[in-house]
């Protein structure tokens, strides 16, 4: 696993653990429902970082006879578990607690403690968010933020980034809830703020679940990476044309690539072998994450008769 991803998770883990304990103490001292929901939020985030570290460790195990392509998909599985926990242990509990406080409103005591804790939490969460944002920008390169969020192959980074973004949003909601409930002397607002934190968590969980599901079911490489692989494969003079280029991520830095190539009829078997060797070396040199490459030598017509119709792709010459 990339060092940057590990640093992002460890930074978030340290920050959330300290913040969770502080928020819980403040919630018990002041009786604020919004602060209690924020304590749950940070506690869930802390557990999530432990699960991501577990997934990273298990994904790093070497291939075995039972898992010949390695264990990289473990990371995607644990990222999906994190999304479920954010919803179940975070969103549902926060919303339920908010509904209870709306039904039984109680004035907040010693509200200054909440202001202090929320202010410090914003500083800590902001620092963790900045670390995740820098790593996210490093990975996305020239891709837009939205495109990278939808196509990122490293769930550790976008999970922490979304958790920290949701945490900042939750802190703002909690701060407004405490402030308005005190200024307007309407304790019920504190309950609505708790529900607001729960809604933020539910939205975050839904997005992370969708992205993790996509990775678990087999995402291909970035379009520009695939286009580069196609160019390298067809650059060899022995290659007549590309039939298919199929890729799949088994982890952020673990890609399987299967190429079906139509070689010129005039080249010998030995020349085909040498061309395949050069293609593999060129692809791995340009894209180190492509760990396994399988090349099939097959005529174009035979490939179309024997394989499912591939999706339309402008990178494949016709």
C-alpha cells in the first residue's frame, strides 16, 4: 500500500480518537444532543480508520493457491464495511438521538464547553482533512475533482477525505445547533442539529458504499492508462491490430491486464514471443501498477466469434 495512503489513515485515526473522547466528555457535561451525535460521529470514524488499516494489512498479503491474484480486494471489502458502519452506527444513532431530544427537550448546560470543544475539533479535523486533500490531489493528477471521486482506485484516501469533509459539516451543524438553541432559548433546535449530523453521515455512507461496490465488482484502470496500454501494445511492428484490452483493479496498485492481439501472418512464433516480451516490459515500465499481463495471440475475426461483444471503446482501433 502506498505510504501516502497509510499516512492519511494514521493521521485521521490519531485525530479522531482524541476528538471522540473530548466530545463525549463535553456531551456528558453539557447535555447537548448535537455534541453527543458528534461524539458518536468521531467514535465511528476512529473505528473506521482501524478497519481501513486492517484492510490495508490484509490486502498486502502475498498471493496464494486459493487467491492467485493476491488479496488486494480485501481493501475494497473493508471500505464497504466502513460505509455500512457509518450509516448504521453513525447516522441511525444520531438521528434517533435527535428525535428523542426533540420529544424531550432539555436546556444545554455550560454551553461554553461545547464552543471550546467544537472550535478545537475544527482545527484538528481541518488538519487531517488537509493531509487527505493533498494526497488526493497527488493521486488525481490532471483529472477533475469530481472525476477522481467517481473513479479513484484507492478507497483509503477518498474514504478519509469524505469522512473528514462530513466531520467538518457536522461540526458546523452542531455549532449552529448549540448556538441557536442557547440564543433563542429553544432546546429543541439542539435535537434538530443532531438529526442534521445524522443526515450528513447517511449521505456520506451512501456515496462510499456506491464507490466501494463499484471497486468490489471490478473497475478498470483510468481511461488514460488504458489508452497508454493500447498504444504500447500496438506500437510493435509485429502487431496487426488490437482485438481487446481488458483491465481490472485488484487493489490500488494491483492491476490485471489481458490483451488479445492480432499478429501479422508473416511473423514467426519466435518473433511473436519476443514481441510479447517487449510489450510486457514496456507496459510495466510505464505503469508499475500493472502487475500481471496476459497476452492472447488470435486473429481479429476469431476473437469476435469466440468472445462476448466488447463495449465500444475509441481506444481500440477498427
